[in-house]
């Protein structure tokens, strides 16, 4: 009697074994008596790999997959919050961080889907199959998943909604909706509760949860990108468009902001009151100052102590603040700018005019040196380093560019930048954090590769009776299955082209808008999500109402659906782990997986309300994203080990894919490590 064909081309591998156990999985697909031992969990069953869909524009829906869903989530906090927040201060200088982030995430996405194509399991189950086993990895990923328990999408989606209700950006004033008097800050918090609660409804109704999310994110992408493309085509200057585009390729460049920048109504000023050096940031609205940040600089320690501007300041600090604002008000004139920076022991001050499009034209310079009278100079009288720095400050509107390596060589350390904000930009560009791991979950739910034989997670109400298998299924590796495998891998690569394109476009367009309309605007806790709407309305006063409402709606549409996605992410990750890794649920029928899913969702709901109560929107976002870098970097190395250890030799990543995963891990862990060693901004 002829022997059965081996399960892979490497039939002598020690971790492959065949048993005679038979299991009724309760899902479509043939059941075989064979199993394949794979690590610390239940052995895989054996099935057949079906052909991948043939790409066709007539059947364009076959081209849609996790890429379009995750692209919808990608146009979120990074693109609408951190991208514009960074570019408004530094132009396109730091967008090369987004390039590295998105490209290395693409390697990660392909590798987690590689695992799912082979066995129909999410990558997290693969993590648990490695030694020392599920209990150890449960503890590790409980810690790493802390990055995802912060409901920053709902918190920030409340900002444009609050601005629409108030008719202006949230500030320090008071409002009385429905007869209840509260601060504008508290109204943001209250609406955050409402959005967070409503975000659970799409996860409860509607059949297979993946399909609900895919339809939601497709609608979001069409509307949001349609609006952004229209604004960019008609209103963005070629100079600002090029600044953003070039920024994606300025690898290794950093921007050093001048000590003082006053541009029209916006101000970022360092100045002494008596012996104390302060930094104060904000803007003037209707002639009244809105202070977003105030700090006292310790000259000896080179550190800044920040005050809570939403609460009463100490009497002396409050008095100093008023003196600072009185000086700034005399300097902050519409259509004018002033920038002050230090060159060694000398101080350079440049003043000039701003055009209606925001361009700067320098007119006058003042150079101050210790024990010497100030020197007033025209631009023609500047030479050497003075002329070079002046030209750079004016061209870049408040900062100079230099190479990271050059700065390190000259100063012997890292530049004083807002590294947590830059780390957050890196974390949230593209999908970011452990969100990328969901490519494997959604590939399973989409029925790609062997995911077609393992089922999906159903909705609680209104769905079909969908079962989820307790164990994955693999296929025999032979000439025919390798043909099908290559077809599937081409299919997921097409999916990643869609995702990468949407990620870059989704990052670039809001950044272009920020350069055009909110250049040098201060970044603050409860305002950043609606700043672009304010900038557009101010630039076109005749159509202020239209731009205000439409841009706020787009900002809300960018952020609110991602609150739905965030809830699904945390519940889905742990549902899959418990469903496959826990011995207590192995005998449960496939459709009962919804009890675990919604139990976890309920716990997340309770925690979310607690987080929204005690933390501000931007602070929640930065904490979550910085921690997410650690999770993504660590899981990149973990995924590489899984695919090298558990997959047959023929299906393992080649050296190029492995190199991409190594770079991914180093980048995300490295930028987080920088935060611990970098000097304060």
C-alpha cells in the first residue's frame, strides 16, 4: 500500500506529527482524521487550500479585504491629530518617520497574514503556540495590550462635535446645555462618553462583525478622501503640497524650532519676567488670549515645569502670565510675524509680513550681543551664519532644519524635541500598534486561505448562526498547493498595495491642509481635533459657515468610526486567544464564542468610561500610542519566530521579508527608547 504524502516538503521536521484523533468542528469544510502537532496548543487539523480569487474589475469586491478595513482605521488619530499637529509646527520635516512606519508595517501585515493563510488562525494564537506556552504569553500580551485600552478615538471625536455645538473651538469658557451649566472642557468629556457608548452599537447588530466594519470603513474612506482630495486640488498651494511630499523622503532630518515665534494670532514665546524664564503658547481669538501651554524653565536643569492652564494658577505665576500676554498682544499683529532665536551668545530677531496665503517675507533684523547695544540691520547687511539662519527661519516659518547625525556630532546628544509626540506620530501612521495584528484576524474572517475552514465571530443580534473553530487547519504542501499558496500571497500583496496607498494619501492630505491653514497654531489638549476647521473658516470668512461645519463633520467621521474599531480590536484579540488557548472552553459549541467576545467588550466599556473621566483627549492618545510602539516592535520579532518555527520550509519568509521584520522591530522599539533618553523640548 502506498504511503500517504508528507504534510510538507520537510517531512523529517520533529514538530510535525500525525494522530488519528477525529474532531467535529461545526464549520463548513471537510474533516480529516489527521492532525499536525504545532507547539504548545491543540494540534492542527488537515484540510485543502482552495484557489485564491482571480482579480477582476467586474468582481471588484473580491479585491476588498482587510486592507480596505484597516485603511479606514488608518485615516484616524495619526492622520487627523498627530500628523497635522507635527506639520503645523515643523512643516513636513518629520514625515519620513511616517514613511518608515508605514513601509515596515506592510512587512508586518504580510507576515501575520502568511501565518493565517497557512492555518486559518490569528497570529496571536501562533504566539501562544511557542514555548514557554500560553500562560507566559498571556501575561506578556496583557501588559502589551495596555496600549489599546485607552479610548482616545472617542475622546478626540468629541472635540469637533463640541466645536460644532459651541460655534468655536473649546476653551476655558462655560456653557449651559439643557439648563445645566458646565465648562467647555467638561462638555468635551460628556460628549466623549456619549460617542464611546454609541460606538458599541454597530458591534452588537448586523451579522458577521467583519462585514459590518468593512462597510463602515469603506463609506468613511470614500467620503473623507473625497473631501480631502477636493480641498487639496482647489485650495492647497503647490509649495505646501511639495513640502509634505518631500517630507516623506527627508530621512534623518530634524527641525529645531526658534525660541520665540509669533505668526499673526498664534504665539510660542520664551521670555523672562523678573528672574523667571517662561514659555507660553497660545493664540488670540476675537482679541482675547487663549493660553494652551504655560511653563517655567529651569535654566540650571534645562527642564520645564508645566502648569495646568485649565485650573487657577499660583498668584505670582498668574501675575507673570498677564504681564507676558500684555507684551505679546503688542507684537501679535494680523499679517505680521516675529521670530527670535539664539546663535551662541547672540540673539537674532527677524520681523516681517505674512501674505493672505501665509507666506513670510522678512523686512528687518536685530542682533543682540552681551554688553553691546542692539544692532538694527536690513537683510542686505546680513552675512555668513546670520544670513543663513535668517533665510532658513523665514523659509520654514519658524524653524531650521539639520541632520540628526550632524546635530549629534555637534552637541553630543539628541535634539530637544517633543519626542512623545513624534513617537505617537510613528505609532499611529498607517494602522499602528497591535492594530496590525488584526490583519490576520480579518483575513480569517474574510475566509482567505485556510481561514475559509475555521469560521468567524458573529454579531450578538441580527446575525446568522456563524461558528468559530477551536483549532486551525493546515494543508499538505505539494506542487498543487504551492501554486494555490502563491496565488493567495499575491492576493494579500494586492491588499497591502491598497492599504499603503490609502495610508500615505490619508496622512499627506490632512498635513497639507494643516500647512495651508493652521501653520504655527498651538497644539492643545481639547482643540487639536478641530483646529483645521477653524483655520479654513478663518481663511475664507465669506464661506466660514460652510467650511466650519463640513470640516468638523469630516473630523468627526475620521475619528468616531475608529472608536467602533478600537472596541472590536481589544475584544477580538482576547476572544481568539481564549477561544483557542483555554481548556475551559474547548467543549463549547462554535457559535457560543459571542459570549466571550461581548463579555470582554463589556469590561472594556467600563474601563473606557473611567479613562475618559480622568484624562484629557490628547494625553490619552499620546499614552496609548507610545505604549503601542513597544507592543508592535516586540510582536514583530515574535511573528518572525512563529513563521520560522511553525510553518513548513517552503512557506517561510525569505531573507528580504525577514529583514523587513527586523527593521520593523528595531524602529518601533528604538523610537520608544529615545523618549527615555531625550532632553525635554
